[in-house]
C-alpha cells in the first residue's frame, strides 16, 4: 500500500468519471453518503443530464436516510478529467462498455490521480487484467461492479486483475462497505462476474421463449415478479432450493430433483437476435409498460425497491 493511500473510513473526496445512468447513479450514491463528488464526462451536455439524475434520485435517497453532511451542493462539475481527479481520494470510472475506451480512459485516470489512490471500474463484464494493460500503476486498479441503480441496489462486486495488488482489493471492499454497499469480493476474474452471469442466463432463456412463441414478455416478467423473484431478495436461489428440500435441505433437493437437470428446461446459448425477435421484445415491453414513460417507470421502481429493502431489513432484524 502506498504511503499516500488514505484510510477507507477517512475518504471525503470522490471522483466519478463517466456520468451516464451508472456513473450518475454513483454520483447520487456518494452525495447521499456525505462525500464531496467531482464529476467529469466527455459529453458536452453532461452537467444538465447529471443534475437531473441526481434530482430525480434525491427523494428516494432522502426517504432511505441521508448521511450527515449529505447535500447536492457537494457536487462539483469538472472541466477536464485531470481536474476531476486532482484531489480525489477514490475514483470510480463508469465509461461505456468498449474495451479500447476503457483501456485509454483508465490509463488517463491512472496518470492523473494522486499516488496510492484506488481506482475502480464499473465495467459490466471486462476483467481488470485486460483493462489495466496501459496503466503505469496498475496495482491500485480494481473492478467495482454495481447494479442499476447504484444509489439504491446495495450490491457491488470487487475483483482485481493480474497486476492488481491484494491491498487495493481489500481497501476497496472496506471503502464500499463503509458507504453502505453490500460487498462481494470475487476469488478470481470471471467474465460478467457473478450476478451478471446469473442474470444473463435468465435473460437468454427469456429471449429463446419469446423467439419460439413459448411465452410473452408480460408472462415472463410476471413469472419472476410474482414467483421466485419474491423469494430471492432474502434467500437467493441457492437457499431457496435448500428450503425446497424440506427437512433434508439441499441434499434431499438434489437427490430428488437432480435428474431433472438433464431435462431440456433451459437453453443457455443465446438465440439469434433477429429483427422479428427484436420487434417482439420492444413491442412486448411497450405493452407491458401500459403507456408509462421511462421516468414514471424509474420512479415506480425506486419506490418498490425502497419497500422491498425496508421489508427485508425488518425480517432480518427479527431473524437475528
């Protein structure tokens, strides 16, 4: 660890590079936790867009509870990347999923960020090993993969690359946990990490079912929101199946249902994204939205997530 590396609990200044849906969500999260946030994005209109996102997220964050000193006034919009990271004690990069862009941007961030400061990437699937190749001090770079919206979904998956030193991973885990995140530190790099791989498996099967006329968009979504999705926030898929085994737990479940794993229930290879399938998915989503706008759906989703998070917290308190 560099002598200039701050204690995770002592960090007060954060830089967010890239302020789209994910990057802007990170800005809202850090502001709500009381940090001073310096943000930069190459888009010419990014400031207005970013401030709209923060404004839209603030009511939900206020309802959940703001940290001492939390304020939207703590957002500083930088004119250059170098300006944004000049005094940063932690950097979160959230550029588009383009490997060349990620490599170039992380190299620029690495060159401009003070020594010893950990740099984290919001990448959805790239490994840090393939992104840190052009960095002069790659030992401090980690993946900090969030779930949308980062200001409400607690999960962040952390993993380093081949040139990342262990202290940076441990530092990032402690820092994210201190900001209220639920942290998973992966044992090794896996494309798509953990949550995205599981989510992708369901997504691909859903596309197959729509493509083959086996289910509609509305039926697929209802099958999760009204079924297994209600159990997963508390237990997850593994403990859910553990309970499915009754008193015998997972062992009985596997003994009893194991043979069904050979049944053709899923198809894990992605289908061809034809014009017909694309149209079916787009039309199906529009129909399922029932005329609601994206902003209205986002607001409704946020209200629902708050309710779920509070309910789970109450149940966990009773269990413990």
